[in-house]
C-alpha cells in the first residue's frame, strides 16, 4: 500500500512539474529552488521528531498507556486522548511524534486518531497564541466548540470501518 501511495504522489509531482515547465522555465527553476530549501529545512525536524518519538516511547509509562489509551478504553480513552491532543503544544513534529510514541507504547488506533484530530483542530496553545489575537475570541471559541465532537466521530468511524 505504501508503494502505491508513493507512486501516486510522485506521479502528481511529476505532472505538476511538467505543467510548470510548459508554463515557464524560470518559474519551474524558482519552484525547484524553493522546494529544495523547504526540504532541507524540514528534513532535520522530521529526523529529530522520529528519533524523539522513540525516546518518548521509552519514557512513557508502558503499563499506563494501554490502560489509559488502549483500544479497550472506549469513550473514556477517546475523551482523554482528545483532552491530551487539545493540550499538546507545538507543530506536526511534536504532535505526530507523541502520537507515534503512544502508539508504540500500546495506545489504540482510535485513541490516536482522536488525539491527532483534537491536536489539529483545537490545540489550546495555538488557540491562545495565534487564533484569538487574529480573530474575535467569540468566533474562535465557537469554532472550537463545534469541532469538539469531531475527534470522537473520526475515532468511531475508524472503529466502524474495521479494526484500525
């Protein structure tokens, strides 16, 4: 499955590159330069995140993760995962590293789905630092409130589709 996804992504990249070359050679070169710069900036962060997730997995209390966030914890585990996701600061390297570490330590896939959805939708540090200064607080809190059921819906949908 991973190979199919890789092939599809590379096909899209090559098609977009071909369209860009046909449109403008200089735009293609500028895009390659920007992409290379972004790649070089992101690669160390991803590497640190993956190594860090291994460290976090070893530091997490192995006996507690399955009992608090395991696949058998049900709605309580989903609620805890949602709260933890909402409280997690930082970008994708932090959020996904913690999710990967919890998964390695015995957390259930539905709980990790709830965690990552909650982290992506309404991480409290991001709400306070970025969203409220940019938008009216009432709009931000309303957006967060209507998003609240989404981690549960995503986790339950994953369980309904099959054992994730």
